[in-house]
C-alpha cells in the first residue's frame, strides 16, 4: 500500500549548489529559494554553515538565512560548534548535522572519523534539543561509499540508533553516490521504519546511475513518506567523487502526482524556479519534466 501524502524536502539551494565551482550570486540563490517556496515547498535545506575554505559556494550562509522568507521548515547544515553558533545567530530554527557511516568518507568530508564527529556533535545536539530546535541528522554513505564500497545495513542502523538516542527529530538517510538499487532501498528503509518507529525517516537519493526514481518507488512501498529532492536535479557532494545530482524535485513530484499521492507542490512552478537558476549553473538542466516544460 502506498502512502496518501508525501513530504518533499527541497535540497537544491544547498546540495544542489554546493558543488558549483562558479559562485552563484546571493541574490540569485534567494530568488531561487523564493520561487521554490511559491511552488508549494514547505521544507527546504537553505544553505550550510561550513568552512568557506572547504565549500566556498556556501560562504553566504548568514545572508541566505537572514534574507529568506520564513515559510515552513528551513534547514541549515552544520558540521561543528562554530557552524551551530553561526546558524543560531543568523536565526535558524532547524539544524541538520551530517555524518558518514563510512569513516573514509567522513574524513574526506569533515576531516574527522565518524566516532570523532559523533563525540563532537553529541553535546551540540543535546544543547539544541534543550532549546527546542528541530534537529535533523543526515546519514551519508548509507549504501555505498566512494572509498570503502558496499556498506553493511547493520552499520547504518547502529549509527541511526545513536542519533535517535540523542533525541534528533529526523534521520535523512542518503545514497550519496547514487549506487543503491530498489531492493537495497526497500530493505534498508523497511528495517529502519520497523526498528525506529518514533522518528521521521527521510530518503535522500542521488541519481548518478538513473536509479533514484526506482529507489523512491521501492522506498514508498517500504513506507517512506519523506524524500529529499533537488529542483533541476542539481547536486553532489564535493568530497564524494561520483556523486552527481540529487533526484529532481519536478520528476519526483510528477511520479507522485501520477500515483495520486499528494505533495502540495506544483510541478510547473518548480520548473519556473529551475529557469531562474539554470543560467547560473555549469551544466544544462535536462530532467524529464523540465525538458517537457521548455518544449511541451
Ligand atoms: P577543518 O579544517 O578540520 O576545521 O575542517 P578547523 O576546525 O581546523 O577549521 C579550519 C578553518 O575553518 C578555520 O578558519 C575555522 O574557523 C573555519 P581559519 O582559522 O583557518 O581562518 N571553520 C568554519 N568557518 C565557518 N563555519 C564553520 C567552520 N568550521 C570551521 N562551521 C570542517 C573541518 C568540518 C570545518 C570542514 O571539513 C568542513 O567545513 N566540511 C564541510 C564539508 C561539506 O560541506 N560537505 C557537503 C555537505 S554533506 C553532503 O553533501 C552529503 C549530504 O547531502 C547527504 C548525502 O548525499 O550523502 C548531506
Ligand atoms: Mg547529498
């Protein structure tokens, strides 16, 4: 049985843009964010408070948070105490941490082992929960790691359980390099939903091998009702070679519309948002619904 409603968490302004070499002007990012909100998006990753030396594209995080409309739930990513402090100072009300199941990936991404990251963010999460801030935990390399290969399902579940114990509100579980297949997706999400029934579970698929829509359908069958997607299929992690774009918001909403599953999001308006960002990114946008939108 498929769900009747699905929540889309738009990650385009963050995951979608972080890997772009040429700096996108803050004004253009804000216009993109606003157009996405007008398309009906109520949960979005706006930006990340990370080292501007590591990810120059996110250096305007403070301005993005301060100048975007407060619609729905807006996440900012933070890797450490400095990021959390800057995020809260800018007015963020929902914070996302990111940790890799794979140590090698976590080291490349955050310069710490997974255990070191967990130790460092534990008091930060406890402190945020004491202030009633919504905390999301993004679990990278939940299926495959670009450095270590296949990841064991049990290792993912163990890491997720640690976050649940810390009191986070949501787990966003990621196929970082777009290598999972529908059976792996179904099995992991079914296990997570069964073992962790009292937390929001979100699936985050990259579309490197064009498997993401199939994985989303399999995850829906497992009972997942929340998906991270990126308008225009933009995206990729600079520290995960092979991580191309996230699955496209417009294609996922179209799939869900066709199945009679409600999202509250207007595909045409998502495509209008894509027209705003397309001139500022390095590659042409060729998602199924966007191509149809441009030449119906
Ligand atoms: P480090 O070099 O070990 O950190 O990097 P450090 O503590 O030694 O600091 C180095 C410099 O950065 C210092 O500045 C700090 O002040 C500054 P300096 O004294 O040299 O001038 N700094 C900061 N500045 C602003 N905000 C901060 C911050 N922290 C330190 N928060 C660090 C460690 C974690 C900082 C670095 O590795 C980093 O920023 N990594 C971020 C990587 C990243 O953004 N990756 C992409 C997001 S994750 C992702 O895309 C995956 C996901 O989509 C799910 C999936 O698909 O798998 C979520
Ligand atoms: Mg990602």
